[in-house]
C-alpha cells in the first residue's frame, strides 16, 4: 500500500514538473513574441517619423514656389480665389456605384468594364 502511494506521489511530482516546464516554455515564447512586436512597433514609429520629416521637407513653401516657377509653363497654375474655398455642405454627395452593363467584372464597378468613356 505504501509503495503504491509512493509511486503515485512520484508520478504526480513528475507530471507537475512537466507541466511547470511546459508553462515556462510558453512564457518564454510569449516574452519573445512581445519583444518582437515591440521591435516592430519601434521600427514602424521610426518609419513614420522618417516619412513625416520627408513630408515636411517636400512641403516647404520655398521648394514648392521654386517648383511652381520652374514648371509654370507646363502646369499653367493660377492663383487661388476665395470663391474656390467651400464648406463640406457645399460639396456634392458621393456617386452611387452601379454594376457595369455586361455583368460583373473582376475589378468591380466601372474600373473593370472594357468600354472607354471619351
């Protein structure tokens, strides 16, 4: 009887140790995943900071003025008039997307239709 009880206790200890070891491995994998996600987040933040800096350089008024002066013959830009600025209520509503006449195209909408509007 005592021998059977000892074997059961040893078996319970071995099962408990295996369970704890499995939990330790799962915790290590989770910690690695968290560290990887944090590294990815930091890389994305760096990329966003880089893109914001690039955007601010591209939108410098001096640079834009130089581009306008350089390509004015091609672009034929005109000064903005106050009547061109409207509120959101003045804008027309979005158009309704209709199915093309020939049936459903793989691209959907009018983008997939083969007819060209001239």
